[in-house]
C-alpha cells in the first residue's frame, strides 16, 4: 500500500527478509553476510542502527548486535518518505 511517496511494508515481508539474512562463520573469527543487500535491508539497518551487509563482522561485534536486539525488545516503527520496496 502506498500513500504519496510513503511505502508501507507489512510484517510478513519484513520477517521473510530477516529470515533470509544469513551469515557464514569464518574460521571462528567472525561472520560475513550471505544475503544480498537491497532497499529493505538498508531500511532495516538504518532503523536498527547497525549494518551487517557489506563487511566482516567480528564475534565481539555480533555479540553487541545480539545484545542490542535482545535487550531492547521494542517494537520498531519508522515512517519513510522514500520508496524502499516495490509492491509484489
């Protein structure tokens, strides 16, 4: 659903995207992303305050991300005026 330049992404689409955001464990040293960056992953990274789509992530960094995600347990709400995904 779109209103003007505002795109609304439903929960199912966000959850599906999160499920596909997998990582490879590199010799017990850290992680690299196995998913493809797109407008929705960029929006999720922007909302959550961290990026995992283009760089090596150390074990320590991943633990900090996990703490941030688990510690908050807040529902995130963001309204954007940029188009972040095409309706299917």
